[in-house]
C-alpha cells in the first residue's frame, strides 16, 4: 500500500536564519553526516552539489552564499528509479542479480546504488526504500582550521614491553599558508603527558602523534565480555595554533591488540582461523547483526542498549555487522566498547556483484575512507571484511554466468574489494586484520588469486552453513569448520509481537498475513518439517490456540536446533577429527529483527527474547558440559572459556519421563576441565547406561548433567534426549502453576509442577523485560524464575498477562 512513497521524488526544504555574523568567519561549511541517498542540494537557489551515497559524509563550502536569511532545498530522486537507470546505463555487460526472488516482494538493482541493500527487501525483511536526511546536518563556521576526524590506535611494542598510542587528527585548514603550533596529549591516570610541535598544511591537513605510555604506570587492557574488564582512560588532546585559536578534544583511550591467526595445524591440512586479543586466543561466541529498523530514525540509544545488553547477558562476546545493512551509528560502537562485544565489521556489499566504473569506485573510496576514520578508534572493532558472500557467489556461480564471461566479473571483484577497499583500509588502519569476504578461505583465497575454488572449505577461513531438510538434532550434518560465522534456523516471533501488526483473520499459520511476512522460500514448510522430526504437530480445532501452539513449537525447534549446532562448534574447539576441527568461532544467524515476521533471529522486533536467546545464555556459558552420541556411545565434553584450569565434579542424572524422582545418579569427582579448551570428560555406552539405570529405555528416560566446583562455580544443567519427544513414553500432562511476587525492582515467579515438564515457557505478553531462564526442562517440583522488567510494571499487570506453556499443553 505504501510502495508509491519510494517510487516518488521528494523535496525537503526550509527557511533558516543564520545565528552568527557571517563576516567574522573565514570559512562556513554545510555538513551532512548522512543523506539517503540520491539528492541535489541548493542554498538560496544556487546548486551546492549532488549526493549518491548513503554511507558518505558530505561537506559543502557555503562561505560566499550564506546570508542572514536562507532557503535550503534537498531534492531527492526515487532510489528505485535511480538504481534502475544506473543499471540501464551499464551497457557493456549485466551485473547480477537484477531483482530479488518474488517471495521477497522487493525492488530491483539494489547493487547499483550505495544504499542499505536490504532496504530493497531481504529474506527476513520488507522493502521500504527510504529517502531523506537520515543523520545530523549542521553549519560549521571557523577561522584558520577545523578538526574533522580524530582517531586513536593502540600498539603494543613487544621489544620495549610498552604501549603506545597513535593519534591521528585530520583538519580542514582555511588559510592559504601552513599554520604552526603545539599539540599536548594528557592521560592523567597513566601519568602520561607529552607536547609536540606541529604544522598544518593548507587544504586537508593531518597530524599524526605517537604517544609512548609511561612505564611507571600499569596499563589495564580492554578485554572481550567474559575475559576481563573493559577499561578506558580519559584523555585530553589540546591544539594551540598561531593566532591563539585553540581546539580541545576529550576522548577515551583503550588498549588492546588483535591478530587473526592463520597458520598450519599438526594433523590437519589447511590453516587455522582464530582471533587473539592481547595475545590470548579467544573463541568468538555471538551472532550476526542486521539493521534494527527499516526507519533508522526510530533507532534510539535505548533501542541499541537493550539489544546489545541482551547479547552480553546471553554470554556473547562478538557480533558480525552484516554487509547488507548499514555501518552502525556511533552509539552502537560506544555500547560495544562498554560491554566488551567484539565487532566483525563488513563493508556494505552483500549477495551480489557490483559495478566498477570510475564514478562508482570514487564514491566507494570516499565511503570506505570515511567509515574507517570514523570507526577505527573503537576497541570493539576487531576485523574489517570486504563483503558478505560475494566470493561464494562467483565461486558457486549463483548467477549462472557462462564460463567464458567469468573473467570480467573476477576482474571487477578484485578491482573493487582488493585494489580499492583493501588498499584504503590498510593505508588508514594498520592495527586490524582485513579479510576480503565472508565466507572466505583467508590466506588460501589470496593464494588462489583472491577467489578460492570453494570458499566453504572447512580447512580454511570461515564458513556459512544452512541445511533445513536434514534433522538438526543430528550433529554429523554440521561442518567441522575453523570458524562458523553464519548458521541458523527460522522461527516465528511471539503472539504478542505479531498482535501489534495483525488482526484476528491473520492468526493462522497459513493465512495471507503469514505468507506475506515470510520472505524466505518455503520457510513456513521448512519449519514444519523440522518440528515434525521430533514433536507432534498440534491437532486442536481452536484456530487461535493452534496458531499460538505453532508459534511455540517453531521457537522450541529453533532453540533446540541452534543449541545442537552451537554445542557442536564449541566442542570442536580443541580436537582434530579426520583432519578437521579447531573451531574458534560460532556466530549464529541472526541476533535481531527489522520487523515483526518469521526469521532466524533470537531477539524479536522490540527486543523480546525468543526461546533461542534464553538457550544461548546457556550454550554460550563460559563453563559448559555437552553430550553427543556416536555409534551408541554417549560422550560428555567439558568446555571452558576460563583462563585457568578447574577441578570439578560431573553429575549425571537419569530420569524416567513419568517421575520427578531420578532413576539413578552418578557423580564423577576430580574432573579437570582445562583452560580455554573442549575435551571429553566422560564416556559410557547407552546400553550400559540403560542397564545401570534399571527400568530405562531410550523412549522412557532422559539424561541430565552439570559441572560443579568450589566457590559456587557451576555450569548450566544440560540434557541429552535419548529419543524424539514425539516418541517419549511416560510424559504426562502436568499441573503447572505459578505465583508472582515483587522483590526490590525484580519480580519472582514461584513455579510448581506435578510431573516432568519439557520446554516450560513463561510469557508476559507485551510487558517489556526478560526472565532469568525460560524454555527449560522442569524436573523438580519447584523452581524459581526471576523477571527483570525493562519498564515499570506491577504484580497485578504481570498476573493479568502471564501464560505458562509446556510441551504437553500443545495437543
């Protein structure tokens, strides 16, 4: 209904008064931090310039045309018609894909415009190609000089065992001759103060200062979440230049090093692929980030804080900013610095081939240089990556390019990502690794001329893996990769989230609404198939109950699938099996949602946690036991992200489905779980286990286990199902009940059950907040769950909205 908006051209205009005496200033600039996207800008009916890149900053000299009262116009052209026109003009050869698949209900030729690629639609999002002034716009007036970029890069000089900081300042210089002066850097907490003589050249002048941190003070490094603190030091940099004009810049200095290690592994062909932070290998645990809204002005600091805090609360230490969205706003990176979330930063190119004509390349060069200068001071940013899946697109020939034409596209690929983007990144930032694509074979891709034969090769680099038809409980379908940077399964968001954008006739799994919001081919059927492997589908004739039951089952299925896959990646950390392994990263697809729809996310639009996010809190726990079966033998692995070894006790409990009393328990003492590793700590054949725990069969019993140690150290409780739950014998319908009370600023839910209840799910509708645990297997009569509200609420409100569901309620 609203498609016409994006097909139209729009003009933003206004009259404004100048609030200062123009004659007193040598230079006056009009600065747009972001324009989305294709615009013609006039001031007092004089053309200032044109824009065609959403990711660029534009500055126009208006010294000679600004008056006391001014009229400004920004004429936008429809992004859709501009993209179509650019594609039409590219006559030499086509640059695929022309259009998205019909199921996405999207617009064509997104690759011909430097704009958020998913705004033309994606397989999890709508097509809302916006046009407008999407970031700050201001007038800057100055004499002599003006600071436009300021960045800090830490280095650790191992020879001297000393930290140093490289401070780069880029200025616009108004005068026609060089300006001399002094720059002083002061970091009081580190007893470091240095003064430098500096000189600025006319035009765009830059000053690079190298600050050696005093050896008398101890520098505390910045660490990822779960590995240490996120310390930053207040720093003041003052420039006093000729003419007495002074600029003071207050910033935070962080100290951390990052290296991407790609080296031979004994017993395995290929190369490793893992990150070292401050010299320590770090297993990356996290997810992939997409834009938080189709309309970026809705994304406030609070929106970002809620989503990123939820990531940190689920024990994540990394997010990949995916290349089909936007370079995020400053607040995003500041919050990640604060929370210890490492950022894998894609450049904004995704699932497409791109043109490389001169104008396009010039625009991209400006974009890359601007974004690297803007973001390189953030300790959270640990990697630059050229694009999403474009190496794979050529290697696997997604776009059916005839073999004879391949060279043209390979040449374009190297021209764009290697000779332009990579070159600029390496010149602007010497402190971080750069990979050309994801998935890639890293150094092997470079060796093969920047395009490997198989970017999905498990022996090199990272992989993306999706398989919706195989049974997701079967760990053997997953690649034993060096680094899993994308993988996942879809689910539906909760009823309370959908209710806001739907009406009663939409509340069915097969309604027009459900089909319209599903942008992934066969997505709804794939979820049903995956559910069908292990659960019974609801048979109720009540249509609304059936819809709610389906939503619940998709979330249970997704949580269980991603749990199985992530646990496989984490347990493959230390071993090489048949030449594969040493997995050092698990970033599932995807963290967040752009609207209310079925998707791969673990956080719904608005921030509500799906069951997957509650599961992530456990499967990303720093200490975790993981079980898997191989040829009838049950193995339990002890996984640790701690920096020291721990002597622990492994407890294994077997329950029959029809009783809250365990059939048998076993405690294995003196289990050493080694620092930062994953090794087998327990083995038993299933037959021996069933023998030991009499009256047990695969269908009638379930295995639970956890690690416990001194000082209250305890892993989450984990479970291993011996059969599909649809085949389980002895599961009974249970009487589940809860009472709610308030304690300080949280709420206590006291749960009671009369029988074992799988996947117990608490829901308080659209009351904002999260529980301490959810979707759990309830094996004891009582359990306490805490609700952390994100907005004021009350016991009465919670009781009114509260529902409690377990697997046996779905029938």
